[in-house]
C-alpha cells in the first residue's frame, strides 16, 4: 500500500459519522478513531470484530515484539490505548458502553468485549474535549522547551488515573530524573548490544512503520540490524529526557493483563489531555523491557509493592511535522 494512503487515516472527519445508519455501521466508524492510538514501535497490534451491538478487541499476535516485549506487557498496553480511543469516540457520538475485560473464552487473544447502546452518558474523566485530540495527539521524540507545567494542569493530568488498581506518579524531582536517566542509558546499551533485539527492531523499521519512504526504511533497517547504535540512541534519549520538566510512571497493584490494558487507557487519556494544552508525551519503555532495570525502577516508587508498567516523559515542545502511518481500518477488522 502506498505510504500516502497509510497517512490518510488521520484525516477522519467527524461529520462523516453515519448517525442515521445501523448500529453496526456506526460502530465501524468508531474504529477509525480507535486505530489512531499509540502503540509500541508503531506496531498497531490490534484487531476488531463487530457483531450486533458489540465490538471485540483482540491483540494481533503477528505484531507482537517477541524480543523487546517478551512478556506482552506493551502489547496489552497498546490495545488498552486503542480501547480508550474507542470509548471516548463512543461517548462523543452518544453511545453508552459496557466493557468486559478478558472475557475468558477459547480465544486467548481476546482482550475486551464492549457492548454499546444509544444513550448519552459521559464519564467525568472523559471530557468531550479529548475526542478532538485523537487525530492531533502524537508521540514527540524531540527535546522539550524550558517551560514548567502549571500545578493546576499537573493535577488535571494526575486526575486522569481513576482506576483503583493503578497509581500514576508525576515528578519534577531532579534526583529522580537523574536516576531514571541512568536507567535509560543502561537500557539502551543492553538492548542494542543484543543482535536479536536489533534484528527485530530492524524488521519494523524496514517496513516503514515510522513513516519513512521505502529507500530510507531499507537503509535504516540495515543500519539498525548490523550496527550497535546503543551509544548513539542513549545520548539522544538522555538529552530528551533531561529536557523534560516532568517524568511519569503508571504502576499497578497486580501485574496482570487487565491492569496492563487499563494502563493503556490511562496513558491515552493523559496523552489526549496533555495534547489539548500543547504538551506531548513519549514512553521510555527500555527501562521496563530489561528485568533488572524494571526492578530498580520499582525502588523509586514512593509506595511499596507496585509493579512499574509504563514510564514516560512529558513537556511542552514543537509538534512533530508528521504523524506515523496507520493500517486502514478495513485491515484490522476480523
């Protein structure tokens, strides 16, 4: 598929919502917003099945990063982000929803079942302003501006975490930032020294998942696969991290699939609210992809007994010039 077509998914038009059509057709339209969610290395590891008044949301095992994400943590967090977009869009268009996590049938990749009905009911932690940010939000890879985030806005971001099983930590502490930076540098060094990690990353880079053209994607694939870029990546990651006014971490009381799906929901909710105020987010997944570093990160959490799930940085920064490409929604329907 031409790269231009994979960018066209971001041009979804709210006014095209088929308000007078069948519920099935309206649910199909909602998926156009769900697929704009962030995902690990832009793998888009989700599939959707519509039946009657329901949407089943699956993870796509063919897009699982078996080396970088061996425990499928990021796989489920990515699906959780897509689920949150789906629910925000549903509420915007006047559809109430009921979510059943991990329905427990003979389909192990089934993450959630969502039942919809026509009744306007909006969750207070999903203000309608978030909907308009779905096609705007993006992961920002650049350095942040030297600008603090106001305390009242930080509290709004903090309040996006309403799940009892999760904890959201936002910190501007320089000592914590320095310790996290050390973990990031070590994480890059460990991962890029692993040929299997580089080969897996090269596979996705070579497919143009970050929006580069065919030739540049192939050149990047060769570079990632055959050159240990750990030092280069570590230097870049360190610079952007230290420029960030706030570091964030979503942790869970239990380390299970439902918690990871909900982590994705919280992260997407926070990312959309941040985008509304010109603030951008970027995950720092290398820390939790390496088990020993994940354990060290846990010691930085004020509360004991929590499992780090999703570290990230946030701050004001110029918007990225381009979105990353997306699979057309027809390709993610089963």
